[in-house]
């Protein structure tokens, strides 16, 4: 059952990234990276995933390479503007709008770094998804192969050359099971990935109680600048807003579950004005958000049973089983009460 739930959340997550964030038919167009602290750069690609990189003495570290197209653009900018090799590329989590571009940097010699908690996704689902994209978009992916991670982090890993210090940390399940954040204690800059986005949130792969707990720990870092996974740079108040929304979502839905309300009733009753003002989307139009909160509160959602037709039976059986499927359909018809 855990495997089934994890698989369904993968599908929901990718669908959300594709529909809600990516412009139809192309990758987001972004301008040059902006230096927000000495040697610390971010490239805002609204509505696509933001990219970050840190310049060390003899190399560069990239955090969230983004899509393949945008990774190609970022690599070209680093080569022309910085003139140092990319040594590490960090994937904050497995969603392809953040991680697919790692292949571009790996082809240029970089190590790929992810969380140990995300190993199942990076060793199974992500390479399969990458292969599908290669087939669907051969021009964008020409010459690239899936970049298997070379380093899995359990908790904290520090990159420090005496010039820059970047701490990579995993605080537990949140936006996904394997989120990494990047913390630069000198300038007090936090690369939050999708643990905090400056607007609409994606809960398709989320552990809601875990996410709230992670945000509480991130708030304790004392960041001056927070680079979100999507949308514009902000201050520490961005973590407060994400925390406020997720806590309010959990609190409201848990109270309704305790009163015996169904998922459909909760969908109609939940109301969080601050989220709509912030994101432009009502929580009542975020069924995945409500579902995660409903499940976290112990609620059970009654899924509709599929209706079987001759076409569905044939598809389930496959071409070779067409006759068997048709026979099964007719047999079921004979057993149906008049």
C-alpha cells in the first residue's frame, strides 16, 4: 500500500509541475542571474523553478539546475561570466522541473548530489521519466543521458574552501520525502527549494505534518534572504507565510474530520483567505492540499469504484487478451440480475 501511495503521489506531483508551472510548449525564458550576496547568484524563472549557484575559489556549485533547456542556458552563463568549472550540482528534490537539468552539468563533469531519502525516486521513477522526455523532446535532450546521483546525503554536508561555506541539509519529509536546502551562514541566505514558494504551493508529494516541522527548523536559522523554489526572492517572512498556511490548513481540516465531515464536505467548507490573497488561488481549488490534510487527520476518502466496459477490459488485458476480455465482459453480463 505504501508503494501504491508513493506512486500516486509521484504522478500527481509531476502533473502539478507540468500544468501549473511550465508554460505551454516551452521552458520559461529567464534573464541573467542576479548576485544577491558576494559570489551567490539566483536566476528567477517565474513560473518555472528558480536556479541558484555559488562561486567558490576554484569551482562553482549549482543548486537546482531546473529543466534541461534552462540548465543549458545557466551553464553557458556560468562559463562565460564566471569562467570556473561546475564541481557539484545539487537537486533539492526529485521533481523534474528542478532536477532534470542535472544531466547537462553532469555531462560537463559535475557530481550530482541528492538526499538519501530521495534515493528510491532517483533510482527508479526519475530515470524512467527522463527516458520519456528524451523520446518526446529529442532536440532538447540530444546527447544527454540520465545523470545518476554520485552522492547521497543523509543529513548535513558542508562545502567550505575558506572563501565560501555552503551547508546542505535534510530535515526530514516535507514537500517531498527527500528535500535538501542550501544554507550560507555568512550572508545568511537560504536556498529553500519548494519547501517555500512565493505563492501557490505543491502538496502532491507532501508530508503535511513533516513539512510544518521542517519549516519550524528553517525559521530558526535566522535567514536574511530566502530564495524560494518558485517566484521572487523574499525575506524570512516567506517561511512564516508558508508555515502559517500549512498550519491553518491542518488545523481547519483536522477540526472538520473530528466532526465527522466527509472529504467532499471539507472541500466546500475550508477557507483560508491569506492563501488566496497570496497565491491568487482559493484553497477550495486545491483538492490535493485538502486531501493531504484530510489524510493526515485520519480521514478516509471513499474512492469511486471503476466502471468496467468492453473497452476497459480489453485495454486491461492487452491486445493478446482481447478475446478473453470480451468473454469476461459477456460472462459478467449474464450474471447481472435482470
